[in-house]
C-alpha cells in the first residue's frame, strides 16, 4: 500500500523524514536543508539572492506553490506544495544548482549540504500556521535580526507589510486562516509573531516535534484562535487527506475521557476513528492506551472492530 494511502487510513506515524519522502500533489510540506558540519550555506548577500532567484525559477518550472521561506547562514526553510508529483526532482534541481554555483564562485569542491533535505507534512491548519510563524521567527530566535520584518532573506514582509509587493510566494492561503480580510489577517499575524517571539522554541533540525511543541504553546496563548482553526481543516482539503485537526482531535479525546461520546454503535465507531487519528499522528498503541486511560488490549479491540 502506498505511504500516502496509509496516512489517509491512519496507519502511519507523523511524517518527518530525510528519506522516503512523499511526492503527492497538494501535500503541504515543511522542507529543511542544512549545510555540512560548520560550513556556511550562504556567505555574501549575492548567495542569498542566488538561492531566492533559483527558488523562483524552480517554482515556475515545476509548478510549486511556495507559501513561505527563510534562508539562514547554514540552513534553509521552505513551506510549499507541489501541484504535480515532482517534489523529488524540484528539490534535487534547486539544491544541486545552488551548490554548483556556490562551489564555482568560491572555487571549492565537495559537498555543501550534508544530508538529504527533510520533509515534515503539514496535516492541519494549526500546524501549517505554526510552521509559518516558526520559519519567520527563526532569524530573531537566532539573534540575526531584532525584528522579523527587518530580516531580508525571508518571506516575512509579505505576511506583515500592508504594502508588500507581489511575489512568487503566496502568503494568502495561510493569512486567510486568520481572516478573510487580508489587512486584518496581517494584523493578527503580526500579533502572533510578537507573542510567539517570547515563547520557547526548540530547533526543528534537532527536535522532530519542535513545531508541535511550539503549536501547543501558541494554543495556550491564543486558545480561541486555535479552537477556531480546528473547526475547518483547509490544509487537509488542499492535500486531499481526511484527517482531523489537532484541536478537534483533542476535543474528541476529552469527550471520550468524560463519557460524552454518542450511544452505540456510534460510540464504537467514534472510538475506532479516534484511535486511527492518533496513530496517523505518530502515537504508538501503548501511548494511546496511556493517553486515553485504557488498556492496550482495549485499544487493539477498538481498532479491529468491524461495523455493518
């Protein structure tokens, strides 16, 4: 069975991979690539401009939807979705062309990037929004800039400035998660950046669940917003995956714990669906049992229930 089908059916872990990447059209991914060891990926302003120019060319050539980006001295973040099954080719083209130009410019040989790029799938709206905020906050957290907007090598201006120019980067899909009015959405995005800048974050290249942890902290600061994001999952609709948002998932867990599920047989279907959703996000069956306060055998029985 294809990996994308296993995700849709709730039979695969939270997807964060350097290998076995998904190539599915419409799937929104957070792509990260870092340089080898302590080597810089960018040295001069022209290097950043070169990468951004190549990214624009690659987006047009391979029909990629670019939602956000940030180039840092030794790594890069991309938030994107392919419209065709060509993500492998697009990323190989992007990074190989940049490395060739960098090596030629500085008369160097060897690898500039140390390993395959990493891909984390954005399953729902709150994760996608959090990933975008994380990406734009990265230079401030690293001490490279005093403000998000002042950092030149990211898409932050498109999200924050009311008079932002047109770009090959599309900020509107994410901004419309905050409001149908773009000026209002940008104001809310700026507020999220301001408050998010004061929250603790882990490094996503070191901690696979850094975005999820950051999302939890943001949801505690903005509970109404994140509850609303859980009501409609536009990211899931865009990718074609039938997955609950994190907020809806947590609400259903609370309903189960407090006996608020519907009566039989609907309750049995609801329990099975809940277990499938938790598995899709990377929980082991033993973790699900502990999380729900039931035995592993009970989880197994729920998961293997058949209904007419």
